[in-house]
C-alpha cells in the first residue's frame, strides 16, 4: 500500500509537469494564431455527428429504460448510476434544474448500494456543481481525482474552483486534465479560463479546438451544440455579432430548440435592432425553461418596442421563478440580484442577495454583481471597491467596465467614467438592449 501511494504521488507530479509543458506549449501556439482566428460553425450535416445522433437513444428513452431496470432494486447501483447520468443529460439539454435534483437522488441511491463506485461519485460531484453546491462537489471530487475512473471529478474540481474565483487552482486542475488527454473538455475549460483573464482571442482558438475534437470524437446533440453556443458567447461579448449569430444558429442546427442558443440568438437579433425576431426567440426559450435572465431579457425587448404591459408580465414572472423553490434561490440568486439592480427595483434586497452570493462565490462576476447592486443601493465607496476586484483580471466583458463607469460617474470621477464607459461600448456597442443605451447616454453627459 505504501509503495502504491508513493507511485501515485510520483505519477501526480509527473502529470503536473506534462500538463504544464503540453498546456503551456499549446497556449503559446494559440496566442500566436489568435489574431486570425475565425471559428467556422460546425455543420449538422457532417456524417459523424448525424450518425452518432441516430445511433444513441435520446435522454428520455434512457431515463425510461434505466428507471425500469432500477425499479424496486435499491442495490442496482450500476443502473442507478446510468439513470442519474441520463437525468443530468436531460438537465443540460433543457436547462431544467429539476432534472439535476432527480439525478442527485438516483446517484445518491447508487452510492448507498456501492459507496466506493467511483463513476457514481464523479457524476454526483458534477451534479452538485450544477446545483451550485460547490463545497459538496469539491468534497466528493478531491478523493478520486487520481483515479482513472474519476477524470470527470478532476474536471469538476477545476470547475468548482473556477466558480469560486480560485483561478490558479482551476488552472492547475485543467492542466492536469489536459495531461490525461487532449480532450474537448480540457480545451473548453482552458478557453473559459482564458476568457476570464481577458484573452478573448486565445479563448476562441481553444474553444474552436474543443469543438473540432468533440465533432471528431463523435459527440452529438446538446453535447456538441454546447461548444458552438460557447463560441457564440465569446464572440458576442467581443462585439463580433455576425460570428456570434452564426455559431448560435449552428448550435440550433445541432440540437433543436436548445434554450441557451435560442437566448443567445435572441440577444444577437436584439443587438441588430430586429426586436420582433428577438421576441419570438426569447419566447421559444422561456417556454422551454423560464429562467430569470431569459424572462428579464424578453421583458426588456418588449419595453424597447413600447409594449409595457407585456414587459411587466415578464418582469413579474422573474421574481416568481427566482423564488419558487429553495433550489431556485440557490441557483438563481445572482441572476435575481442583477435583475433588481438593472431595473432599479428593491436595491437593498439586490445588495443583500449579491453580497450573500459573494460570500460563497468570489469570482469576477460575483464581485461585479455585488458592485452593481451596491451602486444601486447608494453605497458608492463599497461599489467602487467591489468593482475594482471585478476588473482585476482584465475580463473583456462590456458589462464590467459599464458598471465601473457608472459608479465612477456617480462619484464624480469623470475621467475614469469616460474611459470605462468608452471601453464598454468599444467592446460591444450593443451589449444589452436596456443597458447599452444608458451607457451611451451617460457618456454623452460627460462629453
């Protein structure tokens, strides 16, 4: 046993060095080619993707099959693990948090049948991460990250550190993940980390690499569409609306009515001023999953065209959905805080929610949400301190300099305000149908 432990430690050290060398070399190569990157959308007609989609049962079929297999047999840990994974897949496809709860229940039951079954532990860790139980996810992932069957847990370890704002630890986990294999999951996670650090072009290169690898390895449906959606998100924040829209459309071709891609495409249509198309797309998305951010965005577009009654209906639903159940509050608290702040509603409640979330998740967007809510609550010094933390990594998301610019303007720091608001509009002059015009108006006042 002692010999095995020594070998495990040495293997871990070796993997770390391999990851640093391999990952570092690829990132350098990526940065050199980033200026010319123009990710080409994945095609739904590509043979491998179509074949895979038709050969594998859909999530509902898998849920039905494994539910019948596991029925009345609490010790059927293999069947329960597959059932939990099928529920998790359905959750990813629909963005319905309820399926994650059912996945958690099945996986916990599997582990009661076999507490040492690593694939069930790894799957449960991933589900807890999706439910924003980051500490729970970490507790499950840490003991199994060196087990070859626990590679998913290593990914979740990095994801949880990323969500908590522990970016150096996330980088270390992702480097180790890349050392296990040059997989789509490793490259996509490195892409998201590069984006947080302000390296948008590098992030696009890495996410495009992940998408191509996913396609080549036979990914299909939502699993493949997710990469196209992420390229769309990276492109939209950078103001590359055409590129963003092409990848949102690609995601929808790969997986019909993908709610995340519907929301992204709606935002890009609104950025173009095509409000009717944006409304149709947002309505389709919210009929699938009424998430607070999608409902609020739909309300904002209704307000933009002067339909205040329809806007109010969406806004009223935001709070109902956000507070409907305990798990909704756990998952959507930050969205609700930003919604309140964006719409000048309940400033004290917005600040309370944002600061409570920040105590758990000290990432860039947690600091930004708390800064924005504190600003709307009139606590300008606190807002400035929090906003500085949000800007510390150089994340190139227009919302961050916009919020910082509005805080600076309220404090009379006019030079800072002009610089920050200009930065936001330079990144994407149409970053938000409601907030971008406010940024332009504030900048005009400072001229």
